[in-house]
C-alpha cells in the first residue's frame, strides 16, 4: 500500500512520513518544491504538486491507497478550497482511506470528505508542543520569555504523538467517521512550560507577563507587522477554554497515554541551551 502524505516537509508532515516508514509502509511525499525537500528518508518517493491546483495532483495520486490531506494551505493557513476536486480525483484514483488535518468544522471541505465514499478521519491537535521552540532564541540569549496573557492554559500535544495517530489510522484503519482532537495529558500555562524547560536545562529562566502595550512595543521592535501584532493579541485575548481540554485521542488510537511537556522539553533541551 502506497500512502501519500501532503505537507510532507512541514513540522508535522515529516513526523508522519517517518512514522509510516518505521511501520514499513511505502510513502510518497507531496511538496510544491521537490528540489527543496531535504531531510526525508532516502526511500521516500518525493513528488511535486499543489493542493490549490488539483490538476497537478494526478500523478501523485496514481496507485495510492491512503492519503493524508492538509485542510489548510500556504503561510496564512487559508482553508483548502479545492476539497471537492481533490476528493473526486482521490476516489477515481482508487484511494480508500483518508486522514484530514483539520478541526472538522462544517464547510465545503468537510462536506466533500463526507460525500467522497472514502474511509475518513479528521485529526486536529489542540496545539503543538513544538511551538515552544519559538522561545528558543530568547531563552538562549536572555534566559527570559516575555508574553501577554499568562493565564491561558493549553493542553498542547507532542507533535510526534499527533503524527503517530495519523500514521496509525492511515496504515491500520479504524476510527472511520471520527474527528480526533489530539491533546497532551495536561493543560499548562506559558509559565508552566518555561518552568519545565528550566528544569531540564538546569538554567534559571524567567517568565514575564506583558501588558498589551508592552507586547506591542516589544513586537514592533522585533519587526512584526502591525496586523500580525493585533492578530496575536486578539487571538490570545480570546483563547477559548476548550484549548485546555484533555482528550483521550492518543490513548484511543495508540493504547498509551500521551507524552508530557516535560518529556518533550527533555528531548529538545539542547535547543534552549546557549
């Protein structure tokens, strides 16, 4: 069985490819720029294609039995608008099983997936622990993380857990017609995460909560565009309580508990050391 992974050069996609290869699956990796697809296993077939241009996907879908599909595209994570065309092409190509990286909200893509006749499963991580790598430079240089809205709690998932859930569903089936929201085992504040990083690195690392105006000044100094600054402030000010909800998705699919943030931090400790 050949499995096609879209977004194969992204943070999550690379882990999906690795997990599938470890399970002995034949993997085809889709990317818009095949010449830049470095770091994938040597025995992975890399093909070019663009999800926003379905006519470029025919060769990639040929002979594929299962497909991992991104529900959003581009640097702005715009919702995928070509879902109906891709679903039609996938069914015609003989694809039987599908995972979609999407929250599963109602819309054109979800309806196209439902109508496709494929065995489908939506998979959505509440948040990825790897987002904490965005602090790495500040921690290395100043031993301090400075952010607003320190009370927000997020049940972040280890990206390797999310990838293993996707790979297991693709390779083994099951969980058809479900929307799997993947979380870690606990809801943590940013300060909790910083404390975990401090513990595994053996360093004193401060967390400083900023006001909105302090955050604006800091991010402007770092070169952020104004629309990006206001977007982040709105997003963090309105974080729903649901992002702190712990789910059973990892245990349901993998039969084990999800990895903790402390475990993730230990595995990435060198990224936070000077």
